[in-house]
């Protein structure tokens, strides 16, 4: 079970790194489209700016935009992480219940 916990920690670290890179990409896109003000706003409001930019990008080119594709991949990876971590937590709780 410890190997699985290490895997979950590494997977979560990877998700945070990918999320940070995605946010930097969002700031860059906002800066190139709207200038330094919107780049700065995007820097300080990450979730809101990514949602807004996702809708704008999706409206312009649909699923063809790499930004949208990477957002979908990141969201799916977060969902997988929480489902697997939740299942592992339940298994660990049941294991401790029967051992103790």
C-alpha cells in the first residue's frame, strides 16, 4: 500500500506542475491577446481566467485549439486522481478497521 501512496503523491505533484504550466500558458495567451493588464489579471485570478479563456478559445475554434485539449486532459487527470485516491482511502479505512 505504501508504493501506491507514493504513486499518488507523485501523480499529484505532476498534476500541480501541469496545472502551473497551464496557468502560465493562460497568462501568456491573455497577455498576447489583451495586453499587460489582462495578463496581470490572469496571473492573479487563475481559475476565473482559465475558465473565461477556455470559453473564448472554444468559441473561436472549438476542440481544435490545443489549449482546450490540454485543459480537458488536465481536468480528466484531476478527476482520475480524486476517484483513485478516494477508493484507496476507503480500502485503507476498511483494512485498518479489520486489523484493529
